[in-house]
């Protein structure tokens, strides 16, 4: 069953790596698979054989080969270990990619550019390897060892990439957050994971200005110094103060990035050979209670999943150039830099997407740098649509090299699908893709063997056995009916655990306690927290309907209500007694709006002064993207369960136009009635 008008088909599908992979599978397994549905079906029914074929086809460099792909009858939880007997290094696979042809060491590996004219810097493969060698040796000299944590408070530039690759070469764990986040947002994350070394920008560039961050950095390092931070390496990202003396006064070892690398030994670049399940990254996923969850991702799980997606689903190669508009906080940074493993050139951009040429800034850059694969958010493409920006009609912009546009973070509206094919070359593969921080990759992907249809994600990724199930019973819903997104077969990029005390219990509770023994599968299955429908189970094509939990996701930026509540408690305890913060997205809305409802203390009221103060404090302590679009006084009270837990999902559903029946678990049903009345009038 299919739906939606067809917008695109690949002109020569038999030239793609996906087609070539299908032929390999046929030859090696005596099959006659002729299309994507057949290949997808085989991939989810033969998990071990599929991932073994991926390993060999996309090219994974390992010093010790694997004996077994996956234990027989492996369940999803406890997490199974793929390719457990092999030894490898993630950074080695990115710096010396296993690709079909030769890679010129003098060719561009990375292009770093900002919105500021004259900022472009090109780093060759040879230069990148040398920078990583120096950084790796310098980190080793400071005492960094496997399993230590190295953090980045950094923008999207080559220095951040070098720090990450150097960290991975040693077997230490990398985590990053961008400088546009405030002190509270940074400490909520980094204080949990006790980094020994912090790479930090002295500022960032955005919207025509340079924004110093030394003041925030000093507050961050003062706190992290109490949690084991030993060294800070400052990157001169903007003109001005590096804050070295200020940071040294806190008793820390502080260096300029260039000097730190200059102190490196002359030893050759060494890649620690590690188990596939060795921790690589920590990313953060905000729930509705408590601190952001620190999710640990593994080296091989990340590598093989990204390379599967990049080579098979995206057709990336050494002739490709990838620009993903992202920050280092977002999983799309980790996803996009993984393209190095295909031999592709990375274009690392930081700054406003609307400088210096207004809405044509990024399209101009795509043309000038001959970008082949461009990634962005649905909100950006929708904004171009709203302003009538048709880049392809501008004679000064050459987009002839562009092969694909990837849209993620939030659902791409149907009208924007059509707009993109009017505003950009009609030959591109427009791919609305979806996955998440939780899996550091995709459930819903692009596919060169399938058409692009309005409003639909093309397919489920190979090997990702997704289904839409009834939220209560866990039974698979009919094609095209809405349901909770689950994955019922193991996949390599399942997180290793959550970092910190009780991490394993938190990990299990987050994904594996909702559904078990469903869809013919014994044991727990992965519950992702997205509400979807799957029009065609044969391809796994997806239509995203939003989150099925209380996580907020305006313009694709995902965070938890707890971050907002913490600001209210810390700064507004004298005014606000209680609050509920949820996202609102009705069928007619192009994006989610963050709505904050507060109950004020006796004698207090929510006036414009208090409303502005709350917004300003959230902006400065967290980020501009955290600021609620709506702040209202809640006159009916906050709906809660009998044990006092806020019922955020019910409020979210009511505000989003979903007809909700109140059940007995609601201690104060009159509060929900107030929200129903508010939703009808706003």
C-alpha cells in the first residue's frame, strides 16, 4: 500500500551501491531479490547474515577479525554484542577509510567555514591525520587513557573534529555540547560524566556577531573542577580574550589549542585496538524528569551503522561532499562526521543559515563548495518555503553538484516536499529521515531504489525491524494506522548503557520496559517514543506524527520539561508554585510550540514583567531554543496522578487536538477540563 504523489525516482538505480549490495546478497546467498522490499525483508529476517554482508561490503578495518556476528537467538535486552571477538579503532576507520579506490592524501578531507567572509579553511587528509597525531599524543601525555572522558564545549569546526578523533584513537570517550548553551544546560550534562579534559571555544559566531564565551566557560570549569576536571584547552574561535589566566586561577592546567598540539611528542599516530562494544560517545537525551540522560554509544555500533547508512542509503563516496547544518550538541554532527569513513569531504559550517546573503546564504555556499549532500532541519526548509526562496532560479547559484537533501529533527510538511522540488534541482533525492540521539542513527532513511512521495519517509533502514503497535496492547496496527514505533530485532547501534550510577537500570527503563513478548518476539523490544504510521510495511515507509511521550521538540531541538522546571525552581521560587511544560503541535501546525503553564503563589500573578523575566532567564541559562512560545497562568491547577506525578502527556495531547478520555488515574480531572477549554479558545 502506498500513498502520496510521487516526486522523484533515481535516474539510474543500478549504478548505486544499494543495487550493488543487493546483487552481492543474491550471489552469496542464492537469492533472487530484485527490489528494496525484498532486500529489506531479507535483512530483518537474517540479522547476523545481513550485518556480516554489511561489514564486508562497506569496509570495516579491524586488526582482529570476528569469529561470530551475533549469538544465536540473541534478544534485544540485555544488549547483544555484535562481532564480539574483533578488535578495531573508530578513529582509524575515519582517518584511513576502507574504500574501493585510492584516496589522495593531499585532497580535501575537511572544509571549515562560518558565516563570516574569508573564514574558509581547507584541511587535507594528510594534514588532518597529522593534527590528530599531535592531539592524540598530547592527550596521552596528560594521562588520558581508555574509558576516560574528554569533553568539548565547541562549535562545528575542524578543531572539534580533531579533538574527537584524537580522543577516539586512544579509546577515551568523547562528549560535546555547543557554546550556544548556557551554563546550567552545560553543567546538567557534563557534571554527570566527570571529564578529565575540556576543549572549549573562546566564543562563537552567529548572526553577524562574535559572542565571547569565556565568562560562561569560567563558571563551567569552576564547577567541573570539583568533579575531576584537570585540563582545559582553549580554541581561539573568535578574536579576543582566551581567558587563560582566569582559568588558571582556578587551579587548572590551561593551554591554547595550538600550543597544546605543539607540545606533542614525535611518536607516530597510534590507534588502540579495542572491542566493538568499547564506549565511543556520550550523548544526551532529555526525559521529562531529572537530569538529561547520558547515553553511551559504542565504537563499532556507531561505525557500521553510519557506514551502512552513508554508503547504501545515501550513496556517499570519496567524490562526495557533505554539509550538515548542525551543532556539536546534536546527533547529526556525529552522524555527519562519520561520512569520513566513506572518503567523503566534510564541510563543517557554524553560524547563522541566513548570513551573509539572507535566505540564499546556504544555497550559495552549497554551490560555491560543490556540496553533493546537504542536511538540514525541516524548519529551515519550511522557512524557505514561507519566504518564497527558489535557489534554483538564481542564475548566480550553481547547484548542479547537489545530489541529496536530508531533512530531519521534525516532520517535513507535505507542502514543503513539493516546494523543495521547485526550489532545488528536480534530480535530488529529498529524504525526510528520522532516528534519534538514542540510536545515534536512523530508523527511517533515504533509498535510491524507491520513489520519494509527498509526506513520507522513504523506507526503514536495512536491518531495522520497525513496527507500529497499539500503545496499550502492543499489537501491530494495520498499515497506515497510527501507533507507537518499536524495533523488534537487535541492531548494532543500541546504546551500551547510560553513564553513571544505576545507568543500566535507567537504560532498561527508557527503552525496554514498555513492551515485551509482542509481534511474535520473545522478550523486551525497543520502544522509541515516536508516534507514526507505516503506510507500506514492505518498505517500512514512515509518516511521523510526533512524540508519544512528554519530550519537547520545537524546531527539532529535543529537551525535557525538567530543564524548564529547574529554572523555575532555582530563580522563581518566590513567584511560581507549580508548572507544567509541554509541546503543542496540531494537525495544522508546521512546528511544535513549547507551552509553559504556571500556578503562581498567593498574592502573585503572571504579569508581563514576570513572563519576560522567565523567558530571559531560560534564554540565558539554557538556550534561545528552550524559550516557551506560550507562557500562561494555569487557573485550574496542574493535572496529576494519585501519587503526585504531573500528567504531561495528557496535557500535550489535549493541546494538540487529540480527544482524550479522562481515566481514574487522574487525581484532579477538573484540571484537564481547564486545559480542554483553553485549547478550544487558543
